C-alpha cells in the first residue's frame, strides 16, 4: 500500500509526501517535471524503470536528491520498514 498526500499545489511547485508500507508500491508513473526528493526516514526503496532496470535507492533522513523530468518508473518498498519521503515538483 502507498499513500500520497499533496501539501502544496501552486503555479510553481507541487509538494507531496509519500508513504509506502512494506510490500507496497507507487504504480508506474511519468515525471513530467524536474523534482527533488527529501527522505523522511533512513532506509531503501526499489525503483523499477519502464525498461525493467532495477535500481536500489538509499534514503537518509533530510538528505535530498534531484532528478530531471522524463523519468518513468514504479517505486517499491521491498523492505520490512515503512518508507516515507517528500517530493517537490518544479512546475514550469
């Protein structure tokens, strides 16, 4: 199970907090905008790209990373701990 809660949606940004329970996933989606991810927990998540490539992503509380627009992927939690992060999309 996963849950996304939008906190801000303006003409410049969309800020969403995502929580993914163990065994849960965010279904495949396309990032239309550049974005920044700020982890809320230490842990790991699995990113399955549209071509089937699997990436393990380490999460460290408060250590952000950014990605460009165009990514299409599914995000899975294959761990035994809840994954949580805030995503900031940079709208045009």
